[in-house]
């Protein structure tokens, strides 16, 4: 199984350690095509070895090739929203994980109200990984 993991990069890297842990867990189930999202050294400046056009082309190819999309959506990100819209149009199974333990943050209704996405609110990493396990079992 090939998983496209989506998480904020230029939108902010405050959840990078969470992305890293989720990607590590996902890799016990599948090939994570976007493991760089969890790279702790990656700043909100993004990748510097590729142009924006190259990143877009690569990520579009990966979205087409993946079997499912797992996204951490606590940090609002235009890019993640775009990726989720493309994944939905491609008919990919989608899991959105939102950290409900962070005060002052609200999940977009475009995600929480989407019947084609599985949305899980979590307060601990253990709850998130349980949701990942269930999602992978249901989509393999």
C-alpha cells in the first residue's frame, strides 16, 4: 500500500514532531511516499532543492499513484487543502486527523462535513495511531 501523508510545510511547522511520529507509525503498514513532511529539519520555507513547479508536478504524480491519503490537519494549510481536494476528485480514501486538544483551533467545516473523508479528532498520539490502524485495515 502506498500512502500520501499530508501536513503543513509552508503553513507552519509547529506540528512537525507529530507528523514525524505519524509517518513512523504509517511506515509499519505501508510505503509513505511523502516521508519528507515529517523531516524535523524541514522549515516553513519548504524544500530548497526543487522549484515550486517541480514540487507541484511531483506531488500530483504521487497523489495519482497513492492508494490512500492520511493528513494531519490541525495546522491550517492551503497546500494540504489543495491536496485533499485533488485526492477526493481522484477517489482516494482520505483520513483527516485533527488534534482536538489544542485550544483555540477549529477544524474547517469543509473537512468535518465531507462525507467522503474519514475525520478523526484526537487528543493523544495513541488515539491518532489507532485511527490510522483502523483506516489502513479498512482500505487494504
